[in-house]
């Protein structure tokens, strides 16, 4: 396995659970912090609208009516439901930035109702997903959101993206 250098990105996720049109609450922008060994800039993720976008170089995942790129109407997610979102964002190994021929990317969340998958949804999801990416290779990351047992309201979670040189195995 290669030298382990971690790049961590905490991504806030806003999920609004509503039935009907009332009860929306405005939320502050979501922030992402990247930690690199030399303090330089680094990014392994790319947003895929309408559920994610870049705001000043920050990856924002926003599944709410406040998302400026979601124009299909609606008032958020319903309670006691399960939603699947293909390709919410893309993780890539831009070798000129990472310096590695192969990297391992690990994606996880502190929010119990969120699972991840790569490629098109095939019925399987994971609390933590790891993917090995060769130079200049990328893959879409999808999300499964389960709102069973949650009350109506705004929910925030954090996604952690870690990457290091070498294969995930």
C-alpha cells in the first residue's frame, strides 16, 4: 500500500423533511475544509447539479427547496421514506494534483440515514464506501437517504471524504 496522506473534506448536507408547503427554515451556507500536508489547495470532488454545486470552490450538497439549482418544485423530503440520488458528486484522481498513479478514496457520513454507492444504484449501499481510482479516473457517488423515524424539520449531517496514495485493498 502507498504512503498514507489524508485529505479530509467535511461536507455539510441539508435535508429538509416536510409534508406540505409550510415550515421551511433558512439555513447558513455549507462549508467544506480541505486538509493538505503542505497547506496547498487540493480537490478530489466535483459537484453534479441539481443536488450538489460549487460555491466559491466549496462542494455543497443541498437536498432542499433552498438549492438554487433545483427547479422541480417540492418542499423537501417526506418523513418515513427512502430516496435514491444517483451521481450526487464525482470523485476523481487528478494525478497532477494528487501526485499518485492510484489513490484510495473513502466516503462516510455521521448522519445515520445516509448511505453511499458508486455508479448506478443496484439496490446496495454502504455507510462507508471506498473506491480505488487510477490517474485521471473518476466515478460518480450516489446517496441513499432514509428518513424513517425522523421528525419534520431541518437536518444537517457531515460527509467525510478521505484520500491517500495507493490501492484501497
